[in-house]
C-alpha cells in the first residue's frame, strides 16, 4: 500500500510538472528591449539612461484594453525609475521601488520577458503593469534622478552578448548613468504574467536611441528597423561597430542650413546645432532638427523600431513629447509606395492673386504649383542663369516635403547669390524636379570606429530588398560614396568602414531613398512685374494680403478653422479653394465670385446685376447670414460673443474690439499671430491652437449658439442684454436694415466703431472662473442651469436631454439620445418674477429658503453657493467635491423644492444600516434620508412609542431593549411642517438557520499522570447546517488548556497530579456569538494504564 501511495504521488507530480512545461513552452515570449538589441556576438549595449545631452524617451503603441509591461535592471538603485506617460501626456505610472515590480534581476528573466510572478509564474521578470486606458503612443522614460557629471560619468564593466549576468553583480549600482537590461512589452487579454495573455512585438520604437559601451576597443553588432512616413521600411545592420557612446537618429533630410535645406554631407559636431525651435535657425548656421520633437512641414523624424514594425499599427496615433510637453497626432505605419512617381509640369503662381499664372511681383516670389501621385522629398533645381547646368552661384536648389495630390513650393524670387531677379517681361530658366519617396537619413553621432561598416537595406517597395546608400564625408576628411566628389556623391552598396577614431565628435550622415523617382527637365518663361494691380486687399491691416494671410481678420482663428469646422485646408469649400484667393484671376475673391470656373455654378449664388459678384454671400462661407464671410467676421455666429473670446486661445485684446492686439510685425510673414503660429515663416503651416468646442458636439464655440449644451443660448448667457434684439429667439442678434452689422461682422449694438465702447467680457455670474456660456451651474447653488431653465435633463448631467444630444449646424440641440425633441431658449424660467432668472436667483421661489438648501446642500456662510467660501468647480463650472447636482421634490408633487412654496414634506421608508438583519444582542441602526438641514427626526416602534427625537437622522437601539419592537417608522418636522409617517421597516433578529442544529454535549476524558492530552470536544456534539466555532468558557484549574476554534484542544496537567479537573466550553454561531450552546468536559487523571472508555455517541482511545 505504501508503494502504491508513493507511486501515485510521484505520477501526479510528474504530470503537473509536464503540464507546466507544456504551458511555458507554448507561450510566445515576445519581450521587446535590450535582448533584441543584443543578439549578435560582441559587447552588450547598455541603455544610456541619464545625461542631459542624451536624455531619451522610448515609445510604445498600445490599443485600449491592452497592457503595457515594463521592467529594467536599475529600478530602485540610486533612484532608478521607469515612468510611463499616456498618449495625452499624463503620467500614469512610476516604478522605482527596489523591491519591485518592474525589476529584471538576471539574463534568464530578461530572455523570459514579462512572465514572472502572477498566475503564469514563468521564467521572466515580474513586470510593472500599466493598463492601456486610451489608444495611442505611450512614452516610457527609463532613467535616474539628479545626474551629476562628476559623480555619475564614470566607468562600468562591459559584458559579452550572451554572457550570464545578475542585477546584484553587473548592473552598475553606484552611478546614475546606464541600464544593463530593459524591456517594454505589450500584452493582450491580460498582463504579461497572467494566464491567457498574449505577448506582442513590433510596437516599441524611439526617435533618438542612445546606447553605450564602456570605452573604445569594444565592438557590437546591433540591428534596427527604421520606418518612414512614406511607408518605406529599412533595416540597419551594424557589424563590429566600436562606438563607446552609440546615439542613433534618423530623419528625412539629415543636417540642414538655416533655410532648412538639406546639406547632404557629414559635419563635425562643433559645426551644427541641435534645436527644436525653428526660429533659432539663423543665417549661416547648420542644424539638426530635434529628433524627439513633433514633425513640421520640412522635417520628418523617422521611427527606429527594435523589431520589425507590427502589422497592426495604425496610420496615426496620439502621442506626447514629454520633454517639451507637446501633445499631437503622429504617423505610425502608412502603406508602402507602389509604382513610380508621376507629377505634372510646374506653374509659378504669384502671391498676389491679381497676377497671371507664371507672373510674379518683384521681390515677392511665388509658389511653384503641381500635383503628384506619391509623397516624399522633392528636389527642385532652378538654372536661373539659363546656361544649361544647375551648379552656378546664381542657381537655386529647393528641397521640400511633397504630399500626394496638390503641392506648392515657395520660391522667394532670389538668385542663389541672394540678389532678387530683375524686372522682366520674359525671364527664361531651366528647371528639373525629382521625387525621392521614402528618403531616409541615418545619422550616427560620435561613433569613433566602424571597421565592419553599416548596411542599410530597404525592405519594401519596388525592387526590394535593396542596399543602395549615399554619403559625403569630404568636409570632415573622409570619403564620398561611389567614388564621387565633394558635393556629388554617387550610389554604392558598399558600407563605409573606418578606424583611427575618425568618427569622434562627428555626425556621420548616410542616406537612401526609393530608387523609382521620376525626373522632369523643362524650361519655364515667367514675367517679373512691378505690380500686378492696385494694392491687394488686407482686411486686418497687418501688412499681409488676404490671399496670403492665414488669419484674414486677426481674431486668432485661422481661416482654415473658420469654415466647416474642419480646420483641414478648405476641403469643404468649392474647389477646396482659399475663399480670399482668386482662382480664375478675375480680381474677385472666391467667396463672392459669381463665376469661378466651375465654382458656384448652380450652387445658389445670385448675381442679378451681372457684375460677377454674388449679391448675397453663400451660406457655406457665411454661418450667420450677415453677408460677411466667416474668415472676415469677428462674430461668425452673431451671438454677441466675439470669435476671439470663443476661440479660447487667450491672446491679448486689451482694447476689446475682437482683434488680437499687436503691430504688424507680430503677425509674421503669414498674417497669423506669432505666439499661436506653428511656423512663422511658413505660408501653410497653420495654427498651434484648436478652437474651443466646449460641449464636444463637433461645432466649435465660435459657430455654436449653445456652447455648453445646457439649452440656454450663449447670447443670453453672455448677459449683455442683447437677447432683447433676438425677437425670433434663434440665439442670434437680429440683423435688419435698422440693425445692420459693421464691416467686421459685428452687430452695431456691440460694434466699437458704432458705440465708441469696448466690447464687454461675457458674464461670469458666480465668479468661479468659468463664464456662464460655459458654466453648467452659473450661480453655484448646486442646481444645474438646465434644470433652473425648466429644460429636460433626466440623466442629471447638466446637458439638455438624456445622453449626448444631436445638434444642428449651429450647435443647437434638436433631439436627445432617445430621440426626444429638444430646443434652446433665450428666456429661461423666472419662478418668482423678480426679474432674476432662476439660474442666477439664490431663492428662485422667494420662500425664504435658499435654493442651495432646498437642493440639499450645506451653506454655512449663507452666500447662496455650495459649501463655505468659493467652491472648487470642475471645468464645466459645477462644484466638484463630493457633489452631484440634484433637484429634490420631497412632496412628490412634480415641482422641485427650489420652486415649491407649498408645505408637503414627504419621507421615504428608513434603511437598516446593518444590511439585512441583526443579532439578538446587537444594536439596530436605522437611517432616514432628508436634505432639510435642521429637521427633527421622530422615531417610532410598532406600538407608536417615541424612541428618539433628534436632529440626527439615525436611530440606534439595542435589540434586547424592551422598546425594540419591529417594525419601525419615522417622520420629520421642519420649519413648522410635519412630514408623513414613513412606511414601516421590519427588522429581523438573527437566529440559527432553518434546519440547523448546534448543541454542545458533555464529555469525559481520562488522562495519564504527567502525560499531555490532545483531543477534540466536538465528535459527540450535535452540529448540522451551521457555521460555528468553539470557545473556552472556564479553564481547568489543575493544568493548562489550549482550545482551538475547530474544537481540538491540548491539555497539560500539573506535575504528578492525580484526581479530577474540568473545563467549560461553548459552541458559538459565527454570525452571532451570543447564540451558543455550553457543555462541560471532565478530566480524570490517574496512574492507571490507558483503558477504553465507552461513552454515548463515541468511543475514543486516550
């Protein structure tokens, strides 16, 4: 039998072990991090984790519901940390505890990935886990605090790739500089170390990857994958590189000059500047655009992936540059290019729309316009001395980003030597143009030696794979690719190798691109005129003609953001044209052109006098129908609040005329106010700000007649009194012959030109910093404005209707989520007819009880607002601490208390605080609910005896009290009013469950002198269908006893004692210990031999 038992146990253990091994072997361990970089023979690359010159942020894309698993070998050492930031920029997790989680302790855990601990209990490390609550690119900062050069810039011990290591022995613990091992892995379904999780790879990337080996003479051979915006993927293979520090970046242009034109050559580090501020690119300088900053029109920073990018990456995702606190949408993985580039011949368009095509005004330049079927980097070369080559000092090379579709390349009208082109009726020159799709510049900074070279291989696109590269190291004493000469590199497939610390303090640039670019070589004849016409229109008088100006009325809302609520060029307008431009060169701006090629034909434009100008501007250009197009209108919705205020950019308007203050110089070259301009020198870059859309209904506030969706028009909430001139109650100031608008679209009753007064600020009635047109509780009384306006809000969220309402093009709610019809008003309720509408009235029904009290909130300082002092409010103006707006109606008459002047107090049935029942000797705790502060609560029992009369809404009475006779009820008195007596509440007293038995039975035990007795009192007790425990009542006097809750005991008699002893115990009902049964256990001590004692219900050996 013993053999059988042992064999069975061994078989079971073996089976469990095999099951575990099969489970672990079936896992796909796709950890991403240091183990992927350190694969090939050589020295291990440590992560350069902290140095002000090499600070880096790693990136990882995650879908909502996935899990981000992180770990590193330095966590908790010298303050070493991992910080994870959400796509929106919020810090969501920090791991810095030396006890974990998030610690990689050795090479086995590094290889095993985030599978340690949890329910999986794998061989990997126990991860720090961050659930992805939003989709996008998360930022992971692996670093140390408080780097001190003199203390932390010290040597550390190198490791061979594949060499076993431990955190204790090999992670540098005395310097805040490097990290031996790190990992960032996305898992689906669960955290990486939980059963059912699936680990993913191809999600982790960087735009500035910094690694390090201690000192030169140590080689490494890492590989990386670089994804371009154009969808082209490259693999970068280093062979025996000897870098010491190993910074790697990649972009689309390499190093540039101050005009942001690529240099196509390598430089010493002293001869260029790294910057994210385009305004720092001054004449004569060379620059590297900050690799970790957002892309611009000229600069695209490529993504350096640890593994091949995952196929499930989206085309775009939200990300934050955490070092510059800049949140934006970045590209991730676009479709790879197909076929060859194809584009139209170029036309030169003047900045003055009055000029003919291929005519420009002197010293102003123009745009070369064309279409392309592919995106990429375009190179336009101008042979401006018309001698057949493109290398003379007068010639110009322009490198720009090209988009699929329409494009334009700005030329300033200057020769290459800086002189402007002269006046000419016939200026001939040659041009050539080529497109490089997927152009990539791989830049290696301060990599001293590279004896094995670097192979750059294009993995997709036509004729892939391909390893053609270019380089020009001539300016730093090195070679030029393909046997070319300085400034004229040729293609090669041979990696460049070097020794002797050639790369020390140098930025080496290698570039490649998709070889299927098309070149156009053609001739162009242009006219250089002094002036095409009279002075162009400049509505805002900032010195920038409207046709060029990105914000024609200087209200801080760019022209592209004024139309169709899209902010994406003019895609919603006819021919997608700038409304201030003149596409057909008839000297009539597009927005009022009755015939503009195909524009406006049959679209409703009326031109009764046939002068070519629309008699009434089309609604697509004019939201409020005042015949001033939105991009020239300072109040586009005519609600009395200027677009400047409604845009939310908070730029200066001290004189309150609806226009940003400042001299023309602060509006740059493109007419957009410099502080909100993405690129002050660009004519296409656009605005940094996104105009407010407070209620998130897709209608920006400058077009929205009810910006907070509380059902009260902004016109009314601005509290200017202009609602009196909105006779049709449509939320707009009425426009008529007697009430026109001025040239800026401002109604004459607010126009400073007419009133000689500044435009007032919209009202903030409760002075909480949220103006009423954004404030859902404008008087801070705890009652939402929508309720005080007598409008429906069943879900009590402060927004009209139930759920998110459907709105029309003016932002006015028309139906709620359930389809119930809705509408907004200028005339919210004034219950007591005192001239103060309820949403501003501290006592709406004038009954002497403030609304805040009738809503059930405390107001100790009696200022009519929730709480003491000025309440802290949420972004929607609602008091936010322990608060939810309510509108009690305690007499259930359909009139909320803040409007009800009748005395009809009602009270609901009280609640039992003890959940469902109480024990026989426990307190009964009853709770009543009433929001009438100062009310008296009168508690009654079944016999209507008064048990308590107090201002406290709680009754506490012991179940054994003679008056504790169920059921119980309560009523209140308040301000001389008496409520109904509540429905009675039956309180149950607990007892043993039905069918249960718990009876203790006396016991007798014989004990040998000087021997220990271990036994149980339970076997003969009568117990069934009940949870119980044993407890000692009285202890024995002739020895020591230990009684356990399960009834087992141990008795140690006094030395040499013979005679009798006893103890008393009880069986207790676990839920109510006062329900119990007591029995006596007798102990008989003697020197006689052990005998068999027969007792009722049991037999035992003692």
